[in-house]
C-alpha cells in the first residue's frame, strides 16, 4: 500500500470516528434503539469508491473498534460489529453494479441490511421474537438514513474525484 | 436503472413499512393482562384485549367499596367510597403510567406483563 493511500485511509478513519462521536452526543430522535443516522458511513462509502475495499474495511472496522472503546465497550460493540460485517459484505458484493452516480442506492441497501442484521442479533441476544415488531421501523429508518449518508458520500466523491485519481495510479 | 426507478422502489418499500408499522401498533396481538390486588392478594386477572363489552367489578371489604369499570383495552376505577378518591381521578390505567392505587382500601390495579423484552431493547445502549 502506498504511503499516500495509507495516510488517506487513516485520515478518513479519523473523520469517521469524529462523525461517530459527534453523532453519539446528539440526543436520539426516537427512543427506538437502532434508529440513527450513521454519519460515519459516509466515510466508509467514500473510501470504498475513492480508494479500494481494503481501505474501506480499515475505515469501517477500526472506526467500530475505536468508537466502541470511546463509548465504553459493551453490547453496543457486538451490534456495531454484526451490522458492520453484514453491510460491508453486501457493499462488496454489489459495488460493481452501482457506479458513482448510484452510491446512494448502495447506501440505502446496506443501511437496510445493517438494521436487519442488528435486529436479528437483538433477537438472539434477548431470546425474544417479539423484537421483530421493530422491523418496519428499522427498514424505514434504514432507507432514510441510508439515502442521506449515501447522497453525502456521492456528492463528496463526485466533487473530489479529479483530486483522488492520483492516489490510485 | 435510473435514479427515478430506485426512488420509486424505495418509496414503495417505505410506504409498505409505514403501513405495517401502523398496523402493528394499532392491532395489539399480545395479551394485555391486568391484575387486581386487594390486601396484597391477587383477586382477579383480566385480559383487557379480550373484553368485549363494558363490565363493572365490585370489590368490597371491611375497609370500603370500590367499583372498577372494564372495557376493551381500558380499565379504571369508577367509584370508591374513600374520602380522597385519588384512584378515581387516576383515570385509565396506562402502560407507561403508575398502577391505580386505592390506598385506604388497599386495592391495586396494575399490568401483570409489562413488556419487559421491548423495554430491554430500548435500554440496550
């Protein structure tokens, strides 16, 4: 990995961590667990399109580990990790079908899968099927939050594309 | 596919989910069991969702008389011959609120199955 790329990945990770931290300081809109914006994913998506899947994985998983340490390691770490693995797998599988003008679509799909994966984790941890009751809300929240973060990542990527090119040469 | 196609697909899913959510919240499939206690003993349990018509339950002891009104999904103290009538003023028993308590007559009306699973999820973070 070229040094430039490494540094760029590190900066994106730091940005993602800051976004994650700031977001956790904002009071939640609803009392429902799992309904949140996921601003940090702007940077994962950006890394996936601007750099490569390895850098994106670095941004995502280092952010999850460090973010959970800052927030106090707990159950939230397991949820984050499961959601991260599920959505990142989908992101890798589907990336080739979505060009840079469809980043937001990929983001929405990943957000939905992220929420569903977290909900299933909750079912296992709580040992209760009643939690599936939240599925519709989490899909709605995934669509809205995913569209928002995806559009952010898309705008940033399209604007910065000409500067990013040189990293990948 | 065009952006417009995706927007239509996601809007459709969004509407379906909102519909499902409204459906799930308005039609309570679970039981809603309320327990009535007198002198710390469970006197009666009622599933509020299975009540079809308004019924009155009379509770009397040497301490005094209470009349409880039960209708579908609701339960409240209709009458009490105690001086303060706090339990009557309490109104309907709500899941988020406190139990209905008639202190002078030692009558308590409360939910038997607070949705502990749901609360556990909300408090997981």
